[in-house]
C-alpha cells in the first residue's frame, strides 16, 4: 500500500521521463512486469519505439469502506485487489477470472465476469481515473468532468488513448463463501430462457454457463453464503469446469470462486500423468495462470514449440439477447472445441463505451471459448475465428479485441465507432505517438 503523496511523486517522475522520450520523437510502448493476457496471432512487428515502464504503479492506495470505493494504481493485479478488499468483505463489481489481469488492462480491454448482467463491464465500475496520454500529460477523468470524452472511450482502447496510472473503482459486499447451483439442460432454447429469467431473480448473484453440446448445457446460478456444508477444492481436487458435470451443488471460498478458472487456465492445463502429479504437489504459487503462461512461453522459446495444426480459439463474442439461441446453435453446429466447453454469461452495460458501442441497459449474451483446437483440413488459417466473427457481426454483435481479428479497416470503423475514435485520437495523440487501435489489434504493428 502507498500514500497518495507517494503516487503523486512517482507520477511527476514519470511525466519527466516521458518528456525525455518525447524529445526523441519516437513511438511509445508500455512495459510491465506481469504476464500479458493478449492472444493475437503472429509475432508483433519489430519496432524501434521507446518503452515506458509502469511496473512500479502496482499498489493499493486507499479504500473507502463506507462508500465502497477502492483507489489503486493502474498495474495492480486483480489478485492483489481481491486479497486486500476481502479484508473488508468487499470486491470490485466485476473481477476478471485470471489473477494476473491488471486493473488498467481490464479497463481498456473490456473485462467480463458472472456479475456483468448487473454491473456491466469492468469500465462501468470506474469512478475516476488518471490517464497518461500519448502527449505526456496526466489527465484526471470522470464520467462528468471536462475529460469525460476520454473516460468514456477507455473501454476497448487497449492503451492507444493513454495508460491508466490510477483508478477509483466501485466495490460491493460479499460473504466468505459461494454456493453454485448447477442446472442441467438438454436443449438450447430452455437453457437460454432460464438464463434470461435468472437475470431478474433476486436470489441469484452470479450467472454463468458451461456448454458442452446441444444436449449438455449447465447453467450455474450462484450466491454468497456465510456457511457451507463442505468445500470443493479447485487446486488439488477436481478442475473447476468438470465439477458441474459431477455435482449439483458446489461450494467454494469467495476467492476460489472469483478465480475458479485460474489454477488450470480454464481447461488448458494438460491432463497427462506428469501434470496430474504437478496439480497435486506443486506449491499454490505455481498453480496459477501467470505461471502457466510463463511456462508455455518458455517452452516455445527453448524447445521451439509451434502451434502447428492448431488454431488458438481464445475469443469472446456478444450479441443482443434475442440472438443468443442463434449464436449458440451456430457455434455448436460449426465449431469443434473437442472436449472443451463454451462459456456463456449475460451482460447489461450501464454506460455505452464510445468505442465498444453496445446499447445501454439492453441485455446481451456473451459466448466465449478459451482453448487450442484442431485446424479444419482444407480450410484457411483461423477458419473458426473468422466464421464466428462473421456470424457475430451479422447478428449485430461485437467481439472483444484481446485476441486475433481479421476484418478490414472499413468494417472495423463501422463496428467500433471509428469516426469518434479518430477524433479522440487526434485530440489526445496529435503526434501519433501511440499506435492506432486497428494497427494494434488487427495489423499487429
Ligand atoms: C485466455 C484469456 C482469458 C481471459 N479471461 C478473462 C476473464 O476471465 N475476464 C476478463 O475480464 N477478461 C478476460 N480476458 C481479457 C483480458 O481482460 C484483457 O485481455 C485485458 O486487456 C488483459 O489485461 P492485462 O492486465 O493482462 O494486460 P496486458 O495483456 O498486458 O495488456 C492488454 C492491453 O491493455 C493495455 N494495457 C495494459 N495495462 C494498461 C494500463 N495500465 N493502461 C492502459 N492500457 C493498458 C496494453 O497496452 C494492451 O493493449 C482474457 C483474455 C485471455 C487471453
């Protein structure tokens, strides 16, 4: 934890450092210590951009327990945030499921979770934010102050309009444990109808679903509780995604619930004998997505491992609720995830982010998949990604951009409010010191 004064001192030093970089007239890239949670195809193009390290901006600053507001620096991870807030039985309105995701990354990258049907995306829970702009200024932005245009455009900007240095976010009350009730469905329509009904059920606090096939769908309706008859162990026991197939009732500590997919990076930790033993005996510090990502990167580097024959299908799409059945059926009919499930959550945004223009207060349906799948013989690379994107856009939906996307600039601008974005970019980045969104997320420049 640090004081606001200490943060202000660091901020001043950063502004001075940025002024130096500005003199070199180079493009600027963010440097950080935590692992990245981006999954865009191919290697990034080589660049001679100058790097600015924000690694030290990773502290909690303050908590207002009564007002339920937390103030943090931009590179704090959600694990640190949750550990701290749970001392007060509070957590952020939306907490991503991977421990190493940072508040800055999730704000600009559209963070989602099983509470999104009540609270919208991560950026909807933002109260105030300090942004280091590409011009080298640090601007304090809120939904109503003079920098509101920047505030409202942070969601989906992926650092192209500035870096989050400090944020105030909303919190809500939780209890020590979560009871997950699993309801199995054998057809898509009644599953989607029940998910919709749950969004207005006062007895439900978290909604998500795992979909294995057209006749095996699990709706997980959960709520916080003070006591449990037993506790499930997602570290040494069963991998979380397998539990709904085995049990109607699952009980987890609130922290294990929030990060339920973290120990096995959803369902990607291999299940071969060596890894099974690792799951049982490795220290808890190694049973997390950060360790897993570093391990995979290390294997690729030292053993030159390639993903040949595989498509990285790590993507999220959302469509208006009345298109939920169509998107689900399309995915189940056309995409083969092998034994892995699809993950679905309902979402209702409370504000319309400028460059992620979902309609305010309208329910959307998010469908995601997080695994490597076999390529389809005779089809182009990223075949599944492309057909799902096309279907999603045809259904008036949007996809998140943390992963590979292959659309034209014209289509991109139509979908993600390119006109307004370009205006903002010219205002806050007149010298094009940071990349444009299309360059960054589609062209990998
Ligand atoms: C496998 C996988 C699973 C995911 N699961 C979830 C999930 O469960 N819930 C969820 O909400 N999201 C999830 N995401 C999406 C994730 O939230 C976004 O990719 C997010 O942007 C990652 O943030 P990060 O902190 O890891 O930053 P990075 O991955 O390092 O960076 C992401 C982007 O944000 C920018 N950025 C990073 N920090 C800042 C900052 N301080 N200010 C401005 N820009 C910044 C970077 O420049 C970069 O463009 C997942 C992504 C993947 C690949």
